[in-house]
């Protein structure tokens, strides 16, 4: 619940570039939308965990050099009255840097009073988009195990810069099984939903027929591989200098080993429609009474030996044609 109130504490302006901040006030006994029911009993322990999580994420962002794409967050007192209601407030709140721009969702699909012209969208994505920030955004989402990076959580600015907001679904603070899920990272659910179709990726009832290729969604241009430095074909371990220093000499707030091994896709990119087995919403096993339209085990590397601990059995990766044949066979059996 966001309420702009009195200016932040004296130390806060140094944290904000625009000099403007908003504050999140948990546990207010007020409805988020006028006319709706107020929230139930406040879970103070849960609120504390979330605040600690976001403050820790802010510290990590500073140490690793992500403050150009991630808004600053801090704790400070709030004293004021809720406008139009008169409810008094005199306790601590979670302050956040105010971000200029519009959400990618609004930029691409909504717009008011009318949708932006396709030509305007093309101009921003082809000629203005800050590719350095796209690349950094993918690294940030991988580093923090971001599991909710969709178009509503990315702000885009007129000059082509992007800012990442709503970063709380990270570092396993989530109720479903998820390593990372981001429109900046190919093969993840959010990216594949933009590339193919949302109902297909989510395996909704009646959505078991391969959809027709949709119109090109501009979100596919946020694939980090489109933003790699000239001559570089994979991310590997080519991280920004400040992040590299943090990984080599980790501080107490950052303990990372996996990223030192680098990151790249397990197989060459192919525009295929195959889906992994399992429930895409929970990340767990398939638990519906209709057939699973998945054709392969996601998140595993079959060619790796069993003792590598990556779910492999020393097998070669099945080709896309083999996976398609497996899916047809499974559908016929069902």
C-alpha cells in the first residue's frame, strides 16, 4: 500500500536521485482500494521478514553495482495523516526511491487515451533501449533468483533506460519452486509466455494445441543475449567490474559460488514449442486430472554424469524432433 507522506528523514535525500520518495506502510487497517474490505489480522513476523529481506537486497544491490537499475530502499519514521480519511500514523515505514517512467506493460499493451503507435515502440526498442541495463538486469535476476520479472515489474523511461521494481520475490522468498523466472532470461516461464503464448506456457485447460505463432512481442528483444557486448556469444563470467569484485571477495551480505562458474543456456536456441513436465504455476509435479503436455524434464542436464548432481544420467540431450515425437506419443496414449 503506497502513500506519499511527509519528506523522508534528513539522511534519505542522499539515497534518491530525484529527491522524491514513496513509503510502504504495512498493517494499516484500511482497504487498499476504496470500498473494499480492510485487510485481516496483520502478521507482524511476516512483515518483519519481508522488510529485512528488502533491506538486505538493497545492501546487495549497492555492493554489486546495481543501483542504476534497482531503486534504493530504506527504513525511516513516518508521521502524518492518511489523506481523505484522517487516520494518524506515527511509526516506521519502508521508504523507496520514486521511479520516473511507465511500466513496460503500459508502454506495450495499454496506453491512455490510446495505445502508443507501433512505430514509437519500435523506435524505443531498436534505437533507444539501454542494452547495458538489459544485460545488468539479467545478471541481477540470476544473482538474486528473481521469480516474478514480468512486464509490470519493469519501468521504461523515455530515453530508453529500464528500472526494476517489485523485487521482493527473490532469494527463495516465494511459495513455489523456482530457480529464476525473468523476461530477460530465455527458457524461463515469463520469457516463453512472451515468445509463444501465455495460455500455452501455463498449460491451461483446453490449451493443449500448439498455438499459431503470435505477432512478435517486443519483450523478446529483452533477451539478454541481444544485449551482449560485441563479439560475445554467452554471458559466461563477464560481469560488470563491481560485481566481479564482490564475487571474488564476498562480503557478509553476499555469499555466491554458482555465479563464479558462469551462466549460459544448455543448448543452442531454437524456436520450438516444447514444454517441460510439471505444473508451471507451482514448479512441482503435474497434479491435474488432464494429461501433461510437457515432453522433457526441465532444469536438468541429461548429458551430465550422475555424480555431477545436476539430474543427469550421462545421456545425450534429446533433439527437438525427438521431443516432438515424444509429445505426440504421449498425447496418443492419453
